[in-house]
């Protein structure tokens, strides 16, 4: 579960100071607010210990209301993921904290773990794809395809789709660890390009992903949700399907939604 908190455009620094008091071992991104959201200075986002002396000097002087804002968490990994999703940038250690050594050591360890994880992910997917190529049993193929999809959603595809949908567009769920990167056109029906195309993806809450994956819901050309007649009104309520919600659809995604409507969506009872 994400524990990220953002302090921006605050009337004063009281809530930010309270967070520091409650999380003395946490970490803080200090970010110079860019005039254009996509622009950010080279040295930002800058990561600090919560008790960084440099940050303490600015407390009480509206440090979260003027040129800077703060993104806080007890997890460096969470903050780095936030920075990559928001700015596509890695973090810069604060100079004051850097002298203490520990922040740099922790950060270097995280980078080593990330590199090892990426290598392991590629190896797993290559092995599964080899098995899929030689497997003829339909049930086994489905099982292997499901495993490949699960592994892919942990990699680049998931990160890219998160940039388009940082939360589930139907439920508003924004706990990244719970969101599922779902292919619109099923993975098994895609070519290699389509499988990694972020416009062929949605970040969905687990219950919504299951419904979408089985073709029990889909989206019309204007983004209106369509619910299969196989789900009656009582079960729609039990499942928490927001029938009046509209999806803001990316133009590049329409071809994938068209496939889903025509070939995955269950129209008949």
C-alpha cells in the first residue's frame, strides 16, 4: 500500500511539520515547482532524510506554499516510483544528506536490486515464451499466457500504463500495489508491438480487471461503460460496477477497445 503524502499549495507548513514529527525516519522529495508541469530542474526531485538540517531551516517559512512542494513517504522505493511516473526522472540525493553516507548507500542498494529484478524478469518471460511456443494443449497454453501476462505487468508495460492511468478510471482506486495492468486486446491475440503498447492497457481495480478480462464489461466509443446482460442488476450492485462512469479514452486506444467490444465482450445471456 502506498504511504505517499504530497504537501503543495498549503496555507502554512503545519501539516508538513506534523508529518515529519510522526515519521522521523521517513524521506522527503523537495521539488522546485516548474512553470510547465513537464519541465523540472536537473537537480530535482531531490531526496532528503526527514530530519535533514537543510530542510529544517526552511520550516515555518511557507516551504510548501511558494516555489517548492514536498512529496513524503517512509519508502525510498515508493518515492522513486512516484518520480518516474510523474517526471520520468530518477532521484538526486540531497547534498547535506549525502555527506551522511547512509542515504547514498541505501539508494545504491535499491538501484542494484532494481537491475537484478529487471534481468530476472526478462529471463522469466523468455523461458515462458519458449514453453508457450512448444505447447499444444489449450488449457496449458492459457495457463502459460496468464503467467506471462502477470510477469509483464511487473515490468515496463505496467510503468507505461501507470503514466496514462495512475488510478482505476472507474473506481478511483490509486493504491498502485493493488492496481492491475490489464491488456485491452488480450495478450494472446496481440503481436509483440501490441503486447507492450501502453495504449493497449488500463490500470484497473482487481474486481474491475476480472470483469473486463472476462468480457463482462467493455467501453463504447464515447467511453461509456457497457455491462454484459449476463450480470443482472443485483449482481452489478454487489460487484460495485459504476454504471454511469465514463472512461476518458485515448485516441490511440480506440482500435484496441474496438477489438474488445467485437471479440471479447459477452453480448448475449
